[in-house]
C-alpha cells in the first residue's frame, strides 16, 4: 500500500481500538498512520501508549490530532509527540455568531456551513 493513512474517530478512551487499527494497517502495508479524534479522553494517562517509545510492536503514530474538548488531556499532551492540539473555540464562536437574529427577531437557522467555517470572524 505504501500510503499515509489517517484514522478518524469521534471519541478515544483507552486507545485500544486505534492501536489495533494501527497494527492492522501496518500489516497491510501502510507507510505511516495518523489519527484524528474529536474527544481524546484518555483516562489514567492512556495517552502515554501513543508516545513513540511505547508504540505497539515498534510502530508509532505519525500524528495524533485531538481537540481541546477534554482540558485535562489537552494540558497533559501539549508539546508531546505525536500529539497536536486543535482548538474548538474558533469554530464554536463562528457558529454562535452566525446565528444573529433575523429582522423579525427570530434566531437565524443553524447551518452546518457556518459551524464549519474556520478562522477569524467579522465583528
């Protein structure tokens, strides 16, 4: 296969599923494996299983992107390879700001497009 594969998950607890997926992907020829999870819970410091020295059978994750939705985990993995933190503040603020009331005073309908807009928002 020789590809860089990215696994997308909504919630990671112990990380067991991601580690098993990583092993299977390498067994099938992946050159590199990364993961994205919206909520990295990692109780009892389970995130340490993803540190390069502890990679399953010598394999390591290239990147593990998680959001800052779990503040304790975010603080623990800050500046720890292979983790990279993504903030939710901007996209959530943009979604909320896009819901300005219409002329009749009713809230504007929620649209996924507004929720996914990244970057600074107009005041």
